[in-house]
C-alpha cells in the first residue's frame, strides 16, 4: 500500500490485514516502554489544516511508538496565515524529505492532489466532507475486537450524515466487512443519494431497536451555511440517543468530539454500552498499522511500495515487535 486516501481503495483482505497488524501492536501499548524500532530513521509529517484532538494525537503517538521522527504542522500559526497556498506549503515541507505526510484539510480530494507534489506516502486524516479512512478502520477494529466478526451485524449511523466524512468511509468499510448499514436522521441531514453506497436510509428511529450497534454523529455546525434543523432541542427530541432509545443489548459508538445533550445524552456516553474510549485506544493501534504499511511493509498485493523509506519486502505481520 503506497498511500491511504480512501476506504474505496481497500478490499476486505486489506482491511483484515490492517486490523491484524493493529492487533499485533496492541501489546506495545501495555509495555512500560511503549516503543518498537520498526520505523526508526523515517520521518512522519502531520499536516493539519483543521482542528483535531483524537486523530492528531493518535497519529503522533503511533509514529513515536514505531520510533519515527515526527514533525507536527498546524496551519494556524504558520505561513498559511500569510497566504501561502497548499501546494507551496506541501512543497516547502517536502523539502525536509518526510517519508509520510498525514494530512487533514477542509477540502475534499486534497490528500489525493498532494500525491502529485511529493514522493512521500500520503495518509488521508480527513478531507472535508469526503472521507476519513483511518476513523473507519479504527471503528472496524473496535467492533472486531469486541465481537469477533462484523458479518451479519446491523449498524445504524444516526445524525448529521450530510456533512460527515466519517459516515462515507464508515458505510463503505462496514459493508466491505459484511455488516448491514442503515443511516438515519432528519431529511435535511441525510441526503437520499447516500443510498448509492448500498446502505438503507431512514428518517425516524422507529426501527432503531433492530440495530446491534448505534453509531451517533455530531451536528457539524462548522460545515453548515444554513440552519438544517428548526432547533437543537427539536433535533434532540427526535434523534438524540439516550438511555430510553439505546437498548440493553446495543453497543454505542461515536467518532468524537461528542456534543453531550445534542446527539448523545451524557449517561449513555459514560454508560456500559459505550465503546467511545475503546475507539480512541484503537486509533493509536490502527494508525500504527497504517504508518507501518505505507512505510515499512513492502506493500499489499495491489500497490507495491517504492521510494524513500519503503520496500523492505516483508509480509510478516509482526516483524519487529522486540523492544527498542
Ligand atoms: N472527528 C471526526 C472528523 O474529523 C468527526 C467529527 O468531527 O464530528 O470528521
């Protein structure tokens, strides 16, 4: 695998391989010294044009646990504020010869675009409303870890689907792994054409009790140019997941950040059915697996690795799990 730009580029075998590799890294997190030398000498550049808590911290931790050098770049406080373009910024930072660039931007397709401007491996950490592939992978990992398999699992994704890059990546990843997906929310926030991805669409939560997993999405106000719901109070009355709506056998997920009292009631966030912190923990492992794949593994069958820092040519899932 040279880059990770979209879940569309991954088949079931590739998702399983990444999850297996992530699982092989789990014991590193339990060590007193949480480090293996797998990416020693490689440089990972985190290039974030949008705010982030979980994704950025977990990519940084993932790279450091693999012994890579990490450069963190946030657009605010940089020359972007003086008008430097994405292309000039990428080419400037590429002069430092990073082996991988992890990029988040508000622009759909930006991660693909920058593959033309640098030889580094590119990992999409969220491109506008388009995709967030590592979020979907960590969600698959979390469910697989908890349930063993996703085959036949019934997952409902509830909330602001329209503005959600998580939803697009997640629908694809869950279905690839054998789950059935329903997206639900108010008609203004759930575009009918999302059904082309193969999921079902619902505008009420009447059938929510059928779900095995309820995945709530945040109202993404920063992407809204108009009011999509009459009021947050009305939205919460119809779509908030609370202890009345969440059944005792159902699992709860959310990509974060949570707006308590809007898409989720506080008691279910902290309740026994919530996998939200498991998702955060899985984020480090899955991002270790992704960085390892693009930088050290020699690539999967369809995308041979080449270029600086790649082409080590091993398929072993766990080649360097000895202490640094
Ligand atoms: N953290 C996720 C994202 O970056 C979800 C969200 O912001 O609501 O897309």
